[in-house]
C-alpha cells in the first residue's frame, strides 16, 4: 500500500506503444490503458513530470546473444509499431525515452532528465510487468528513487510472471497500490 508520494514524483509509463499493446496479455489492455490515462491526467493536474517510454530493440547487440529460450517471435513491425497509443494523450512537454533493452535507464538519458527536474520518486506502470517495468524498477532502486507501482495499470504476457513480480520483487524495492489510491496521494 502506498504511504506517501515524494513532492517531486514523476509518472513513468513503460512500452504503451501500438506494437506492444497488441500482444496477447493477461489483463485486457483496455483496463491498463484506462488506468494509465487516469494517472496521466492526475499527474498533469498536479504539474508533475510524465515520462513516456517506448522500446526499439531492433538490431540491439543483446538480441544476438546465445540464449536457451527460443527467440521471441514478435509480429511484423508495422509503420506505427513504436507509436504511443492515443489513449495516453501525450503532450510536447512530456519526457520521451526510447530504450533498446528491457530497462528504461540503461543507455538512455532518463536519469539525467529526472535529476534535472529534482525528481526523487517515480510511479511505474506499463507492459510488461516482469520485463520493462521490473527492469526499470530495479535500475530506479539502484539510483535511489522512491518507487510506487500502479498494480492495476500494468500487465504481462504471462500471469505467473506478472504475479511473481508483484509478490516477490516489487515489495522489496517500493510500494504497490491501485491507480485510485496513488492518485489520492498526489
């Protein structure tokens, strides 16, 4: 349960892009987008920073490494694959980050952008819970950000992975609550 949000908290939305939200997910994407949009509206009203992250891992060196798991077979990349879904209603003043790995801090300017705005806390949401959200959270924790997870504004391709992140990883590095309870603390 969220106890408090830092005065300078940013909303960080992970991979709510057209190509990702059309993957088979455990929670209906409409629910995730509705709660994410509510967070965006609340952060705008509070004049707090909003970070919009998308992923483009095409030709990233790590995708060529040996792995036991079969390679992820993503659908063909369409012209709008990387575009953020319209439900999020981005604004020019938002912080836009394109990541090439699972986490939004690795080899991006996210940390610098947050520090420039004196951000000390982040609210995380997006897809996938056990991949982009968790990797970003781990890196945020290493950088000493206070983290709050909007559990009803994130989902995964695998129910077990989603549940394990929420049950075992997130409580060790932040607080977890619903979108409505987080908005009450703004």
